[in-house]
C-alpha cells in the first residue's frame, strides 16, 4: 500500500507553515474529550439506500456535488474581499419537518429524487442536465454552473464504463484505488493546490466517497475496503473551525482577524492551504493520542466525530473560501 500523498504532503506543508500551527496541549485536551464519545453512526434517514446500481449512482452524484453551500450573493466582493454579510445556507425541508442545510440538505434532496425520479441518475440525463433543470430539481442550490459541470463528468464516466457498479468494481475493495480512479476520470475530484512550488493534494470529496460507501453498505459489498486506514481527514471548512475553537490549532493574529471579519480566503492561497493541511495533520495526531488513551480509531472516524461536534455552536466562524473543492 502506497503512502497517501495527502498525508505526506500535508505534513510537509505544516513544516513550512507561516500562518497555522498545531497546539500540543490543545490536541491532548481534545483527544481526552473525544475518547469517550460513541462511534459516529451513519445517518440513514438523510441518505438513499435501495437497488444497488441506483445507490452507487446516488453516492457518486452526492459527493460530486458535495461542496460550498454558501451562495455567491452572500460574498461581498466590493468591500475588499469581505465574505458573507447576511443570509444563510441553501436549505430544504427534512423528513421530520426540520430545516436541513449543507450536506444533509443535499443528501436528502437527492434521496427524494432517487425515490421519485430515478431517471435523474441515468447517464444520459446527467450528461446533458442544464442549469435550469438543476435548479428546478434541487431548488436554488448555490454555484450551479460548477455543479452542472460535475454532473456532466459523472454522466460521461457512467457512459464510458457502462454502469456505476462496473466503475466501482475496478477499485477491487481498495479505498486507495478508488480515490485514484475518481481523480483520474473525474477532473472535479482532483482537489489540489500549488503551495511553494509543489502540488498539494487534498482529495476531500474523493476520499469521503470511500467513507460514504462504507457507511451506506455497512462495510460490506461495495462498502468493504481493506485499506480504510489509508484515508486521511476530509479537509473542509468545519474541521479547521472546530480545531481552532478547541485550541488544537493556532492561527497567527493576522489570519485570525481575517476569518473573524469574514473576509474571503482565496482558494490556493498559503493561508487556505495551511488551514487544510493543519486539519489533516491534527487528525493524524489525534488518532495517535486516542490510541495511547486506549481507543483504536481511524482518521476518517475522527473526522466524523469532529464534523458532528462542529455542528454545535462554536465560538469562532469557519474560513470563507469560494470553491468547488469542498
């Protein structure tokens, strides 16, 4: 098994980092807080599980679209790059009348489509879906042009390989191989940034698709992977936020002020790359600390624990980056 380049290069970034660093005392305290939390459960109420081929297409579409739920109209570009000033995330009505936002809104709306309009997931429809059709079916989801492009890529892959099951079967129960397949055949899964002259991969959505398959299928069939330890944390907005909130990472004052002021942090900037790299490395450190405390756990499971905790009220905002990567 090859070393995950996300893990290796995030570690390299943190050695060069000027804006973000780890806090050993904060990491230790957070590990102690995480030690007794129950393993995160797969939230089946918001996800589709049905006929195998449709379920695989659903998951591929879900993670192809799983990025940046803040609409651009909330980003005030006129005021020196300041970020969201008002409004909130795209949201839908959930199964129990609750308002769902972000990832859960997307997963549940796609579940409804899988149940009521499964032709949405056909290769031919995905390959030609228009922006107008996307908005009619999903509602006013932000960044629709990027999402239409992502769906066209999924449609092209399904047409090329004949089915989602055939495509996923090529991974041969390897998470590493599946990430390599996704990033080879779907350009919008190639989440990487140039940092000090080196390409730094994060592959957030490609890696999370492995975990979503594992969760959906209960670790069996298409959800069985023999190398889940290869996965890293899924570097997004929420992990740096909760790690900063809990004192597990430190930000230099200039970056902290920009995030607190809701300024845009451009994708690919040193600050943004360092925030994401620090999240990956911090989770690796938490895995080590938790094992020392007697809890065997994998990086992606620590990611899920932290992501769930980040849904509660935090004392600091997440960084604002307008991107298709996460």
